[in-house]
């Protein structure tokens, strides 16, 4: 049994890192000890017939806690809404725009620097479309606040998928596919309905235009799946999650992994 699974099966090891479960004295002690905050952000949007709308939130939170345990950090409450424009016509979709998301990230850093004296901030997204807002928030923060900032959205996933996935990614992207489904089988298997999983690689006249126009993903797929969700496997999912965490650690260590 690997280390992460052992910890999951035992005591609630996340308690010491989880800001929203701390009282004021515990929070003060945690920030004095770690000096690092991790902010998981996700989305509320469709993930096919077999996964919940909050898939990106569960995955971002999981990666945040795994990284926190390795580097020593306080994990903030997950932001469960992101930039989900491509699914705006699908029931249940909730969206905030890129500029607002960027401001939220910046506000979080400024407030934690003031209240808690953080020295390092890491934002981890489980949703690819949040990446642009994260990128520009981090760039602007470097000129505004003496906090070392990092941003991650499944870093190294293409190489990880090439090593472990059984099926190809759609157009180099992932959504409700083998990868996300495998990860959810590790993180929240109780919310995965594999009997409803399907395989779909959208191939319509609009597919090529998606990358070069305003055509939304919602116009390309009947099921909302982009790849082969039926090939998902928890064991391979665990290996991939571990490799994503190792990738993040490598980035942090390359620039001075301090807590």
C-alpha cells in the first residue's frame, strides 16, 4: 500500500493543514509554522454522465493536500467556481469571468500576507480554463507583494498520460476522460458511476474550429466526455496523481522549496 493510500486509510492527516477547520489560534500557529498557503480552485460544470459537476474541485483539493503534506503548507478553502464559458448552456454550469478570478487570487494573496505573513503562495487548479487568470495574477503579484507565487494545473500531465494511460487524450486536452475518471476513482469513488461511463472523441466539422474560434466544447460533444472514460482505473490514477505531485515538488525545489 502506497504512502498516500495508507494516510487516507488511517487518521485524518489533513486536519493539521486545513484552514477552514482551524480556530484562530490554530490558524496563527499553522501560518507561523509553514509560511506557505495553497489555494485550490476548480469549477462547477458538467463532466459527462458518470462524474459530478464538482469533479475539478475534488481533484484540486486532493492535489493541494498531497502537496501540503510534502512541503508544509496551509490549505485554503477550495474556490468551487471558475471560468467555464465553454459549458455556459449546460444546466448546472456556474461561471465567473477571467478578470474576476484573477482579482480573487490577488486579493487572497494580499490578505494572507497582511493577516498571516505568508512568504509563499501556491494556486492549484483542477480546471484548465482557469490557467490564464492564474498566469496574469501571479505576474501582477510579483510587482505588488513580496510573496513567492506559483501556479499549477496538472503539470506534466501529457508525459504522465503517455506513460500510464491506455487511451489517448482528445486534442491534447482532458475532460471527463480516462484521466479525470481514474483520478476520481482514487479521490471520490463514491461519486463515480462507471456503469454510465462512455467513450467519445468528438470529430465534427467544428472540431478544428474549436481551437481557433469561439466554438464552445458544448457544441462538439453529445455526452460531454472527451476521451475514453470506460478505460479508467484507480491504480493507474493513483500513480498519475503521485507523478503530478512530484512534478510540482520539482518546480518548487528548483526555485527554493521553503515553508
